[in-house]
């Protein structure tokens, strides 16, 4: 009897210690950090929906051409997994950005089950009663640094309308999520403090300039900064302009300013060549926005070298300085023959958006 009791106690102790050890092991396991490429979205959706009208709508908006590049590149790179495919490989749950789409009227749908499990039954019912409630945000579900965007409705027609309506907001949210990754890459090796100080002293502008940019020219008319690699040439030009009236904040004027700089300063190795805006092959798109609270006219398009076979993408800004009667013209342009340009243009834009007076 004593021997039996002794064995039972030993077994119980063993089970207790084993359970504690397993719990401790789970508790001590490091939480993975999400990984993945810039501008990449993992779409979690049932296969039949991905292959149908809902998937077509999603691809139409999210894979549309990024504005504006010499060769088309998508706004986002999409990867599709069904919920089953997602669960088959643990690494698929450690990516950075997910878009989960489901028809809540189909309770047998794996994607719907995933959405309801994550947002809860109460919110799923709310989505049926309130058509304005059609999306939700989640973070760090399987790994640190994850963004999950849920979009849901009670029919495929509803989902199509929701994807169209919500795209601008989703795009902004994903870009904000990516901004830390962009910042980490752009300033991987720190900042060029000497060049930052020169810009501040000469034109009273503060901006974060990466360490791998160097001063190409400062002639009291423009400041030209460059980053050169074997494959790419990234450029940022700054120029102060007296502000007289709002007619200066126009598409024609911003093109005229960059073309005058291009004619005077930028050429290829061939004599008589110069840079100009090419608004024939692709239009120049303009938008009124703000950079750090300052009124800004933004223009995007492509440039070319007259009488030579060179070209690329540009982003120009006219920023109104509220502290003086001046405009700051900023031009970021890229020469990257044979290379993808979308991400590099985003790096240039990220630097420009650090500007403060």
C-alpha cells in the first residue's frame, strides 16, 4: 500500500513538474519579429473569392501602377493565402502586413471564421446592422510589428464596394506602417550632419540627410545633393524662390522651375544635352498636400535628357514658408536604368518629408 501511494505521488509530482516546465518553456519562448518586404501585403481570402469578382477588384486597386514611373510597377506587391495555406507554414504567420477579407454571411467560410474569431461575434453582428462598420485593425497577432486589416461585409457586392471605398484609407495605413521600415533603411548608417548644417546655414531649412548623400553643388542658387551606387543615382535639389502670389503654386510654374534648373545644371556626357520634364509620354500629376504642416504643391512625373537616351522619375514640391515671403522648391529625381524604382522613390520622398523651416 505504501509503495503504491509512493508511486502515485511520484507520478503526480512528475506530471506537475513536466507541466510547469512546458508552461515555462512556452512563456520563455521569444516572440518572433515580423519580417517582409516594403509595400508587400499578404491577402488572406478564400480561393473562390480570390479567383472571382472580389479578388479582381482588390487586384485592380492594390496592384494598380504606382504614380509615376517610366515602367509600370504596382502600388503594392500582393501575396495570397487561404486560411488553410496560411496555417501550413509557420513563417507565413510572421510576415508584416495582412489584409483579411471575408463574406460574413457565409459562416462555413474559413476566412469568415477567422474574421469572426478575431473581431468577435458582437462586432460581426454590428457589421450587419451598421453598413458603415466594415473594417477593423489588429496588431501583433502572431509576431511583433504586424498590421492586420480586416474588411468584411454580408455579400460579395458589399465587399466589392467596401474594397473600392476603403482603398485610400488602407493604403495610407499600410504606408504609415511601412514608414518605420523606410526610415530604418534610409538612415541605416546615420546622417550627414555636416551637410545638414550647411543646408540649415545657407537656406534656413532643417532636414535629415542620410550619411551616404554628398554635396554635388552649392552655388548660392541651388543646393544639389546626390547618392551614387553602381546601379542608381538619387538626387535632391533645393532652391529658395521669392513668393509673390498664389499663381506661383501651379502645375505650369513647378514644371517651369524644374525645367529651368534642368537646362542650366543637369546634362549627360554628350554636349548640348539637358534635363527636361516629359509630360508627353506620361502626364504630370499634381496634388495639394502638407509637409510638416506647411502648404505644399506636389508634382510627380518623368524626366528625360534632351538628345540622349536617359530618363527617370521625379517628385517636385513647392513648399510655402509661413515665416517669410518665400517658397522652397524641392526636386527629388532618380536615374536607375534597368532597376525597380518604386521603393527608391519612396526613400527620396521620405527624406523630403523631413523638411522643416
